[in-house]
């Protein structure tokens, strides 16, 4: 009798634990959005927005070469903005590469990678007038990349999302 019960209870318990683990990851994992920026030399750069959980308190924008929006940004190779508005980033495409605009405040700086891109020059410019640039981008000759959340990564059921740079918003 005990053997029959354990044949049912043990697999059922394992299934329940697996479902609870998947639900926990789903509630803490993310939705993504991605837009593509075409560089003057024909290469592509991606702006990826990631949002964790069921609310918008955990947003992060990254500029990456990786087209897979389901993979969290890599601090070694990606530009990561955890302090901006979490939905957009200001940029300019120039003949040599890309300019990313950031807050002038050094305590909320965009993370720059330790390994810079070999074929695209990227610079991060600190600006005091970032709010004005965002409200009237044409006057400043910049573009605003507003990234919608339009992608869901089902593989996040089995792994946690986000980077170690998450600022806990």
C-alpha cells in the first residue's frame, strides 16, 4: 500500500515543485522589446528593453550587438542604462559609429562595457540638457528610441532574467 502511494505522491510532488518553480521564475522574469538601429557601415545595433515581473518597477535598456532579446545584456560587451526612464534611450548615428546620451550625474551613469566594439565606435556623452533633448529631439539632432514591450521569452520559465546591474527600481 505504501509503495503504491509513493508511486503517485512522489511524481505528483515533483510536478508541483516544478510548476511552482516555473511560476516563480515567470513572475520574476521578463518581457522584452527590441528595436534595430542600422549603422552607416551597414552593421546593426539593437536597443533592448527588459521589464521584470508583473509591474514596471524593474526596467532596463541596453544597447547590444546581440539580436536575441531573450538573453540579458552582458556587462562586459553591452551598454546598459539602468537609471534612465527604462523605456527609451537617446542616440545619434554618426559616420564613425554611435553616440549615446546619458545623464550628467555620475552617480547614475550608463554602464559602459569593458570590451569595446571593434567595428563600431560608440561614445557616451554626458548631457545636462537631456530632458530638453528628449522633449525636442529634432532641435538637437538626436533620435529617441522608444522600445515597446512586444516580445515574451518563454525560456524564462527556466531561468532568471536581468543583469547584475539591476538597480532595484
